[in-house]
């Protein structure tokens, strides 16, 4: 196609990654202290913040542990689910796109 010239603006190509919420779900059996420990160990929460999040999940059924890129969120979910299973607690951890 002789004579065709397309002039494009230079476009900065830094894209923000999709972000994912990691959530804990309430159940009737997992001890409160275990949930607090999970939040401290895998989500770097202080004891106070971990207790706040745990009580939110306990009262509302679901609560946010943190927001991460896909691979980090997936790793957190796997770590929590493996840890809960190892201790024979039914605690559920899931991720959802923001
Ligand atoms: N509901 C659980 C209990 O009463 C505590 C809990 C909180 C479980 C948050 C899971 C998530 N022992």
C-alpha cells in the first residue's frame, strides 16, 4: 500500500494490574483465635487489626483480608486453605476480582 503513512502518538504503556480481594468467610466451628492467627501470619496484620477483621467476618459473614495482584492473592488463598486443613478447621478463604 504505497503512500500510506500512519502517525501515532507515543502512548505510555504502563498498565495497572488487575487487583483481587482476598476474603475470609465465616463458619460456626473455626476458633476465633485461629482466625486472628491466620490474619497475623499470612496478611501481616497487627493483633488489633486482625481481631477487628475477624470480628467483622464473624458478624457479617465475609470480610476483606487484603487486595493483591492475581498471583499473590492466589498464593494467600492456597496458604490459608492448606493451613486451615492441616489444623482441621473448616475456614474458607476466597479471592474475587475488584
Ligand atoms: N464464627 C466463628 C466462631 O464463633 C469464628 C470465625 C470468625 C470463624 C471468622 C471464621 C471466620 N468460633
